[in-house]
C-alpha cells in the first residue's frame, strides 16, 4: 500500500466517576464514553524509517519525536510484530490539546490500527499490556467506535447499550487543563460508581439519566479553568439542549441535542457569541 488515511475521533466522556485510587497512584474510573465524527487525521505513506510530521490548526507545540504517543504506538507495534520497514506518518491536529477529548490517545489508537494495515501485521488487541502502557485512554479508544463503559484504570472496557438518536455540540474555550493537575485537585477519590445505563432509553430518558450522573473532575477542572463555567452556562441557555457537562478532565464541554440540525444551530449560536472558542457540532459514531 502506498497511502492510508484514517480519522482519530474525539472521545467524549459523558460521565466520569472517580471511584478510588490504587496504591501505585492510578485512579479507578467509571465512565460512559462515546466517539464523535470530529477528530484528527492520520496519513501513512512509505518511508525507509519511522517518522512523524504534524500539521493542522492545533499543531503548535505538538512533539514529533518519541514524546508523541503516535510514535510510541508505532514503535510498540513494530517491536511486537517484528516490523523492520518504516513509515511516514502525517498527523493533522484538528482537536485542541489537553482538552479532555482524548486527542493524543485516539491518535495513538488510530495509528495502531492504521499501521497494522499498512505493515500487513496482526493488530494489537485493546487489552494488550502494550496498549495500556501507552495511557489509560488508549484501550477505550482502540475499542470504539460504539458507546462503551470504561472502568478500572481504563483497562476494563465493555459495550454500553445503544443510545437513542442524538448529536452533540462540543465547545472548548481554548484553555488547557492538564490531566495530572486536575486529578491532583480532587478533594476526594472514593465517589460512588456510575449507575447502569438502562436499555432502550429515548432521548429524554437518556438526558434524565445523564443528569443523575457526574463528572467528578468538574470541580478541580473549573478551578484551573474558570471559563468552563462560562461554557456550560452558555450551552444550558440555548434552546433544544437536553443535557450538558464536562468531558474528561476538560476543558471541552458537551451538550446533548436531538439531531445534527439542532447541533449546527447551537454551534453557530455559540460561535457567533464567542469567536475565540473552539466549537464543533458532532454526530455520534455507532458500533461497527
């Protein structure tokens, strides 16, 4: 193959319950994860060695060496599968960094899939230790695209019930909320687990269920980035918004709407009011 391209979809935590902390420092989580049709783009072409270039609107500050999870993923796959050929990887960053929507983790998972095809080797399963070693969000990103329940330290991933027809509006005030700093700000680390998502909910039932769940990282994240409160307030004032919350460690917020038409209207209203924010209407990806 001379060229392969794939999208690394945004990962959205519609809930995120922090249920404990292990002795090694890893936090225990319980989260409903969905994937959106907005994301970064990866392209792979032949090369005598392994190399990475980064472009796109959020390329600034993204490393192109082994600090980048894409390169770490590529080297892990090559080592485990005995690959000796190279690959030139182009990463177009369309998602903001440190944004709570799994940009780097989704990039790494997509690189694992793409390079397995490119090199004609067996892909790494999501529960492989090398996948978990890349980061807590990489296994769930490799398990998509349908809705998933992520538990443990991110290593226990199971399919969630099918969601009703709906769409999202994603908004980030372009403020970084580094994940380690957000977790460090947690006042407690033993919150109740997420309630089981019932089967066959309609949109209003799903919104009601979401309103009874939490993102336990919201309080420490809003202390680092007070703009989160401004985003949530603006979203909740819009018509047709069924529910709203913070994704992951932030600062990206999500709003649940009935369909893409409502998502585009809401996104346009936010973008006109706040030209400096990153705003994207997004369809949810369904299980393959």
